C-alpha cells in the first residue's frame, strides 16, 4: 500500500486562497536601484448606467429626511418639472414593482403635482418596502417645506407620521423576541 507523505513538522500546507483574486502589480527595477517605477494595470469595470443628476443650475432645493425601520431616505426637491431619480437611477428601474412606486409617489398624487417637480432621492438601509415608505415620508416633509398650506391634507392621509415600528430584539433563553423553546415531554 502506497501512502501520501504528510507534511513534516517543519513543512506546512499552503493556505487555501479565498475571496477575489488580487490585482497584480508589475515592478520594473533597473540595474541601479535609485529609481523604482511601478506600473499598474488599469481596471476594466463597467459602471451601471446612471440617470441624469440634477445640477446646480436647477436652483435651490428643499431638503428632508424620512426613516422607516432601518431605511433612511434623503430628498432634494426642486421646483423645476422633471423626473424622480432614486440612487442615480430612474424610479421604475430602482423600484420595479408598481406598489412600491405608488407608495413613494403617494404624496405627489394626493396633491396633484406629479410630474411638476424634480426630486433626487438617496436611500440606504432596510429592504425595498421600508425604503419606499422612508422615501414617502421624506417627500411629504419636503413638500411641506415647499407649501405649508398642504399640511392638513398630508397629515390626514398619514404621510407626515413616522412609522416607528422596528423589529424587537431577541431575548436570552428564547428563540426570537418572544417565542420560547419548544417543550418536549420526553
């Protein structure tokens, strides 16, 4: 029977490589090591197609923040007619379901000003649903800064109320926040 030789005390196995391959850097060293030149290969990575960014030429904007669970939305609302851009993407491209688009645009639809304003929305954290609801709150707050007379309409529809419900923390000795371990007779 032939057995493979295992590494001895002095030898060690090479560690497994994990993750992405690292970038290679070529270094050319001349005979005199006074000048060392480092050449780096340029990265070839395609960037996603971005929606046009609202520029400073659009004038002043109103800024508001909205939150839901762990999602945070920051809105810049311009008075110029235009589109709604979410994280540098058009609205239908970022929120692909009609329900989430409707949630986000609800304050504009309620006031009847959809398409008359330009909005830049930056959202991070949470899931898509929480992001849409955070964006709705931020948009409603920005609309309130634009026209304070819209407050009763927005308040009645519940768009100015922050939904503060978040997931309850897990307690020790339990499976989840309140669910206890299953009891077994034997």
